[in-house]
C-alpha cells in the first residue's frame, strides 16, 4: 500500500534545518501560502522506493513557547496535527540549546529521530559526542549528517524507508512541575500545552514555564556530562568567527565594513540585472512584432500583441532583479552577516519605531517591494513589523526607474541627469524615514519591544540552498505579482481599445476609448498639477505596474508601435497643451510628475502584499490613501512653486 | 549590579531576572540564575551589546540587559 508518510522537520534557527530540507526534497518543493496565517511553511513530496514522503519544513524556533508569528506555527502544527515522524535537527556545536527544544518535542510523544548537524564544527572546538550514549539517554535514533555538503543523507533515507519510527519513552518534563494545576490523571505534556493555549496569559503559568525550561536545562547538563567529551587535541583556541567579529562588530570598523558590503551588493544588483532585463525586453518586442506580421490582422492579434505579451513581459522583466536580490539576501543570511547588520543598526532603527531586523526588508525595497514586505516575518514585535511594511513602498523600486529615466531625460540637462536620479533615491530613503518616524508617534501599543537574538558563527553558504531560495522567491513573485500585472494589463487593453460609440461597444482608436474618457474625466483633478489628459491616462494605466506609464504615453502621443527612445523624447518635448498653448513637459510638470511617482503607491501587487502580510485590508487602504494624498500635494506644491 | 553595567571583556554570574514580558525568552536562551555571562562586543552607543552565554553569542538591548541582575566574577569558570 502506498500511504503518504507525513514528516516534519523541527529545530533551532541556524541548525542546518533548511539545508536538510533542500537535500531531502531537492526541487520537489512547493511554497504553501496559508491565507490568514501570515507565514509560510514549506512542503515537498518525494517518491522513494515506491513510498511517498510528504516533508514539511517548520520555521526554526528555540522552544515550543512562541515569540513571533513564524514560531507560533511550530507549536500550533505540532499540537493540532499527527505526523508519522519528526526529524529533529540538532546543532552538534551547540547541543545544549538544541536539546532544550528536543526534550519538549519528544515529550509530545510523537515518533522522533535526531539528525546531528555540524559535527565538524564541534571537532574544531576539540570536542566530540558519544553518540551511542546520547541515543540511550534520549531514547532515540541519532544520525550524523552534514546537510550543507549532503553527507549522511543516504543513511537518513534508509532509515525513513524502513519506517521503524518510534516514540521516545523518556519523559523529560516531570509531572510534579505541573502538579499545582490538578490537570487530571491522564496528564501529559500535550495536555499542558492545550491548557496553556486555553488559559489567559498569567504570572503563575509563566512561572511554571520558566521552571520547566530551567529544569530541562539541568537535565540536559547531566546528559551532556556523560556524552560530550574532549578530544586528545583539546585546546582553547580562539575561533576565527570571534576574530572576524572583533572588526565586524566594532562600532567604527564594523560600520565601515557594512557600508562597503552594502555598496558592493547594490552595484551588483543594478549593474548585473540590467543585462538580462534588456535582453528580455528585446526578445519580447521581437516576438510581438513577429506575431504582428505573421498573424492575420484583427482583434485577436492585437489582443495577443498588446495585452498578453506586454502583460507577461511586465512580469518577467523583474525576475532577474528579484533573483539577484534573493541571491544577496540568502548569502547575507546564511553566512551569518545579517545578524551582524541587525546588531550594528538596531539602535538607529529604533528611533523610527523599527528594529535592526527591518534593515534587510527596507534595502530589498530598492529592488521590489513585494518580496521585501514578505521578508518582514522575522520581526517579533507587531508594531515594528507594521512600520517596516508601511515604509517599504517609499523606497525606489525598479519599476520606478523607467519612469524616472524618461522624465529626467526630458526636463533635466544632460550634465545633471545622474545627480537627479541619485537625489530621487535619497528622496525615497529620506521619506521612508520620515514616514516611519510619524507612524511611530501615531501607532500606540502596549507591547514591549525587545531584541534578543543569536549571532551565529560565520558559515559558508551552500549554493544549493541559495538556488532553491531564488527559485522559490521567483515562483512566489510570479504567483502573487504576476496574477495582478497580467489581469490588469488585459483589463486596460480592453478599456483602451474599446469605446462606447453609436450605442454599442466598439473597437475604437485610443482617443475615443474608455480609457480616454477616464483620462478626460480626471483631467480637472490633474490640471492644477500641469498635466494634460494623456498624462492622466498614463497615471491610470500605470496602476498595474509603474513602468506602463512610459508605453502608454508612447501610444497616446501617436509615436507608433515601436517607439525609438530618441523619437519618443523629441515628440514628448514638442507636445503642446491645446488649452494653454504652452509645452506640456516643462521643468515644473516634470518635477511634479517625478514627485508624484516617488510618493504614490501606484502598484496593485504591493497593496496585495500589504494586505496579505498585515492580515487586513485596513493597512493597505490606509497606506494607499496617505501616499496618494502625499503624492498629489507634493506634485501640486512643486508645480505651483516652479511655474 | 545589572548586566548593562558590565564592561567589554568582563565576566559575571547571573543572580536573578527582574520581571518583564521577555523573561521567558531570556530563560530559553540560557540566561538564568547561576549561568556565566561575558560581555564581548558593543554596538555604536553601547546598545545593543553582544554577550557570550550558553555557548553562543546573544545580542541584547540595554533595556533587556537592565532586567538581568548579575554579580561580577574575576575568574571565569571555563
């Protein structure tokens, strides 16, 4: 019979759990999104020797009492579902703390096996573990692995296939710890957790939890005194991690090193990403013109070349930058450097109601807000996380770049164009800071914020892990953002190609279409900003993704299907506003548009991401309205001042 | 004294934890009565501070360190 074996991976953060998951499932994983619960667990189904294994990677945690959204998933999943086996990953070089979580999980009486990772690091410290004694003390099977290098995985598979899963008969959490609760005859550690979840948080329960943890640590100390031995070559050598940290965590040199690393990261991100992006752009325009020439002229060919292909290319064009961004993020995280960045920047971030953990999401926002917002899950305080999420859309994401480049080349003299672009980046960062500062004053909370975080030893990231992460990030970007960008570009195409004429809906030129009506309808609102109705249309269409602004203007000013950059610039410079008889694109309208795009939350996918991560529409709506007002007012003000 | 007063490179033994919402989290990270703790690195403005405890490096903000009562010890237990 082919029943599916349900297996959970449980362990501390940095215990090599994700690498083990990647080794076991390879490319067979899917990232599951659980609506409502704002976190992810990863699952992969693997077929080995006619047997299906469904392997789930639970977020890393230190104990079954949760401190953040991702940790909560662990205890909830363990208490409410019945897996066939738990693979517990233990960090051999920090067995003490790994075993704390192990003893709690084992007490839930679920079949369990221990994978001992990082034995090589323990060896470097001059210590080794008597595995056979530890197996007896824990009453479980132990398999030594190096999950980054893939050692020991075959032994683990052999064990999984033989299915001799077994519940540990040792109970570590002693019954008398919980005696005062008169729980009942059938008391188990599981019933204790159910009782805790049902009860209000109170001092007596908290006290018992602490006693329980200390009691477990004392038992672990006894076990380790029997099993953790010094090797012959035992010597007290300063680990190289500590040597690096003397500089990496130094108040002065640490900051210098961090700035240099970030500089390199961003150079890399923009310079490398531009080549595949241009390549993709080029191949899509080739495909589109080929289709235009081959297919019989008609609505279908127009639909394909003007709605579907631009829609798909609007999604795919971001993939190189997102892939590179995740390459960088995974590298920073797995090497252990991210924790050092948190350490160096926490004090500054706190002034704005955020934490050191907000740094990476904010920086990622310079590439794309959607994965950046998703990466705020590790921030344990609700308020700090919320402020980070709401500040991210101010950062200059890559969709703003085409708009910025076009406008800057129209209105700014060539010598100052680079400076103008750089100032817009700083404007993004600066306004994110101001916005978070204001939010920090407005949002009230009773929750105490805290930062208790481990700084792991430096480790060489595994390429396999990096590539699996990139693949998952790209996949979920295409899923979340792709849906929106494609749908909206189809709707916009319809609105731009059809109009209401002679009492029917007909295929009409753009200036008579629904979109043109919308543009003319909103014209009174945008006239004070110095825009004509064509710009109004472009503002509406760029709602799918900001860079659509450029192609819409191209079509509206009748530049033809394949606008050359130079002809487009020339035509736009020559545009005359028929009402005032003055050029449309002056310094005043240009600056006003730039500011509008810097502040307006013109991105449906970002709004969807905010909704998903905060769990309510409330914050998506609030940030959309407040950013729109800010965009409108600053555009209005700058236009009035300059003109 | 409390942990935030411990200077870089000094060792201390933890005496008690004052009550706070993160007391349990501290205990889970191995910070409780009787354990040895060492201050190893300081961020700009001495906040947060990185400590070595329970065989690992943990960063704490001053606020958290203030809730940990310690006794300085001259000779570290190895």
